[in-house]
């Protein structure tokens, strides 16, 4: 069924696409190691964050936290804000996003297009600063509704009830699930669901490693671990820098024709690393990974071009 | 010929302990695992160990990676090391999205 009552209703059920050329060749006589990309750019506003945003707003309406005409406040580096901005526009809420100043220009343009107001947080400290500023604003403005994706169980639940089951339905033989580590909602929710179905599944986190500016905290106590994070769900966790991420996102484009955002390159890098280990060990694997969004919002960085230099991402929050 | 080493990347916030050095190295013979590496670094850069550990565990807001993999999923302080490994220390920050 591809007819929906509204844009929001078309959320999820994104395609899981095989990567026959990028999947590594198995050793002679050994089972196949296959990579599968879940294209989350096929969501209403073009990213996996539509799942989180709609779930958090639905939950806030249900619990009576969110009343007609209310103002929503959210720290975001872009995608969650964009998803919330669309839903807020359609359902009649105001949205204020706290976003680090070092993000791509397209994110600001899209947020403003849907009528969101943006408060910029300092580049140094990256999303930590956005979270800190948003928490302060929430305390100062108790009439604003603070959804807070880093600590809102509706975020994890969205992936437990949709992303995870969709992957399992399409690929019951899944052996590895690889996703980005941001709010941790995707990994916690889908990871928990998939492990309930297959206790032996490997849940792999790919964490973007930014340039130094983003780690420029005033002190170590300003570090941040999302409230949703539960390390017991994760099997392994990789830190992937801009150079590897850009190389992989270009490979995905050139070899399989998929045009993804830069954070997907980090996820693919981890997925390919795990795939190589499986080939070397002579074991079969079905590795599902998340394509968080398309590459459109990152074109202004110039990294997709032949001369694209990952160093331009040095001071930016690229995931 | 110099001794086989392990390279350690130091985040800005901890560079006051390493005289501003961004990358430091430890003799692989003194660092069979992460706990030993931290002791070896602390011997050279006094006070660094205390910034990384609390009550004998990694501090909550410190992440350490061996060849880009998070040590907390590799046995934490008992994660083994060998010559040529690259270790990265970073403060925990919120991811994107």
C-alpha cells in the first residue's frame, strides 16, 4: 500500500537495499557476507529523525504536555530540528531549535523554510553546548515544551517499534546492525528489538570523530553522555573520522549509486570493517546499516566533488 | 633503532599535562594493556592518569579508542596493546543529528 492519508502517515517502512558490489567477496567455499542499506532518507523530511520527531510529539500530545499553539524547544544539529519543524508547521506549534553555529548552511535554510526559529550555540563544544544552552532556556521558559531527544524515551521507543521490526521483517537472517551514535536512540531502540529476536546479533555503533573544535570543552565535567545510552545494548563501538567518512560516502555513491549524507560514511566504514573481519573468519553475515539521510544538505561543504577535501569539515559538526 | 612504540593522541583539554604535545608515545614494552599504558603516561606526564581514571575505572566523560575502537567494549583497562597501535583519548561529546 503506497497511499497515505497525510505526509506524516508515510513515515517509515523504508527500503532495505542490497549492496552487491560493495559487499566483500567471500573466500572460496565460504558463505556470503552481505551488506544491506536501510534508506532513511525516504522519510517525510528526508532523514531517520522523522521517526524520533513524530514519536516525541505524539507522546507529548498524548500525555497532555503539548497543547495547541505551544512552543517546542529542541537542541539539534539539524535533522531532528528539520523533522520537528515540518510536524510543528502542520500541527500548529512553534519551534525553537538550539543548533551549533558550525553546521552546514542548508540546515539553517531548511529549518527557516518550515518556520523554525534558530538560536545558535557556540561552535566549541559542538552539540554539548547546544544541549547546555537548550537546558538553560528550558529552565528559564517553563511554558516551552522541551522534548529533549537525548533523554526522551519516546525516541528509543520509536526505533524499538518501527526501525527494528522493519529490519527484522525484511532480513530475518540479520547478524549485525550498524548505526550512528548520536542521541543513541536508533541503536538503543532497534538494537534492543533485534537482540530480543536474535540474542547473538552484533549491535555496532559508529560515532563521528570531529575536528578538535568540537571537543573544545571548558573542562572534562562538561562532557556528555545521553541519558538514553545503555552500553549493554552495544557490542562494539567505533570512532570514525571525517576522512574515512567522506571516502566511504563517495564509495557508496560511485559503486552503488546511493547519495547519502556524510554521517552515513562513518556508519558504512564501520560496517565494511566488520564485513572484512567476517570474510577473514570465513563466516557468513547479513549486515544491515542505516543511511541516515541523503547528501543534499551537505553539498555546500564541497566534499562530494573530485577535489573534495575532508579537511573542510574540521571545524564543522558534519553528522 | 628506536624501541617499538604506541602512539597516543591527546585532546586539547589534556594538553596542559603533556607540555602542549598533541601526540605522545609510550614504549610498547611498558604497555601491554591500557592500564599499563596509562601508568606509563602518568610517570612521564604527572597528573594525566588522575584525569583519565577515577576509583580505578575510566572516567565517565573520557573515551579511549585503540585503533578507532572504544576500549569499553574491548575489556576497558585490560584491553591489550601492541607496538604500532594508535590510541586516541577524547572527551565524551553529544553526537549529531
